[in-house]
C-alpha cells in the first residue's frame, strides 16, 4: 500500500521584528562606539594643540625676557663704565649720558609690560617689572642730581639721593637673581619646556658695594667730570661736637637736654691742609631729617653749623640723634665724620 507523502511543513522564518531590533541595536552600538572614538580623538587633538600652544607661549615669554634682561645688563655696563674713569666731560654731559641710559631702561620696562605673559609666569613677570622699574627710577634720580653732586660746592641732599639710587640698583639685581630668574626656570622645568638660557641680568658691576659708599661716589663723580679740590694737599673734615640748647651731647651716655631748646649746633673742623667750601651736615633727630651748611672753612679752621629744631620728640623718651658731616672731594678718612647720641628732652 502506497502511502502518500505528507506535505512538508513550512519552515519557521527566523527574523521578523525581533531580528530587526537586534540589528538596530548592534548598528546603534557601533555608531556610538565610533562616535566616542571620534570624540576621544578630537579631545586628544585639542589637548595636544593646547599643550603645544602653552609650550610655545612659555618659550616665547622666556626668550623675550632673556633679550630684555640681556639689554638691561648691557645698559648697566655702559652706565658704570661712565663712572669708572675720567671722561673729561662736564657734569652736564654726564647728566645727558645718564638720561640716555634712563631712556633705554624706560623702553625696556615698556617692552616688559607689553609682554604676553602666560598665567604660570605671573609671579616672574611681577619680579621682572619691579626690577626694571627700580632701574629706571634710580637712573632718573641719578641724572637729576649728578650735576649738583659733582659740583665743587656739593649738596648733601644730591649725594644722598644718588647713594639711595645706587641702593635701588643693587636691590634690582637681588630681585632678578633671587626671584625673577629662578621663578622662570622653575616654571619651565615644571612644564617640561626647554627654554632659552637666561642671562645673569645684573645691572651693577662686581664691585657693586663700592658704589653704596657716599665717599666713593663723591670721588668717582669728581674724577669723571675733572673736578678737584681748590688747593692741593690733603682734604678732610671732622665732627668736633654736637650741642642741643646749651648741653653738649655725649656719644657714650644718655644726655638730658632742655625741652625748650630751639636749635642744634654742630662743631666742625677742617682737619686737612686745603681750604674747603660748601661744608654740609645732615642730622636725624628721632627720625626727622635736618640739614645745615657752612659756606667755607680754611685749612685748620673750625666752625659751627646751627640748625633749627623744627620738630621735637616726645619729652621724657629716649631719642636717637645721628650727625654726619658730608665728606669733601678727596677726603680719605671719614671715620671721624659721624656720631650717634641718645638724648632725653626734659619734661
């Protein structure tokens, strides 16, 4: 008996809505993965560009500061070369040359202030600007006072001002070498950037401390302008005595002086064998500065400089009185030009 074949059952079709959903999810995951990869590449690229730009900014800043400080250092060499020996110039010529150095320093300061400063260099930039500001201001003060300081009848104020300006130049070197320069080098190292080597950048010469002494300044100023004392031989002044009211002060013990004293008298002797003019004395009484002058003292002659007491310390309190006779040109021994006293104004 022949049995007819049963009709073949239709195969279940795999797929349908479920398969389509799976394929959609797979394609979506692939798309998300590609998008994330693309985003990561963009972030890496942007970060790399930013880092490259930051490194370039640091290098440019370092290079600009190196150039500015190198030129400032050269300006210092030119300035102190002017003070290092005779030039045969008048004091006005010297003043003009110092003003030229001041103008150069002012230009360097302007350039420094105009730099595009990376944020990491904020502290270094502040030190650089302060360094150049000190130099510009010091040269301005020196130029404004050099003619009077080099004159035969010098004024103590002019010499003191130049001495203070030299102190500012000395401070500018310390500021650069101990703060500005190390800070730039530290930032470059921390950021892994190879910068241009920074110059020493010092404005003052190796014998900088010589220029902080007023006696040395007087001598150098007179040498470069050709000014000498009015007569040959030795030159020197000495402080003989200091009196307030009718009471002579003692440097060895506290002295009580009358509260109604109206002046301080300074006894000075020309201990050299040359006549001197423009004898200047500066006095500090409890922080207040006073000055006085004698027109001239012949060799061996003594004189008294009377200075009004325009301000008086609190009665009953210890007060420091400092007296300094300004050295004359050519004076070598200055140990006897100054004295310090402790006084009490009576109640």
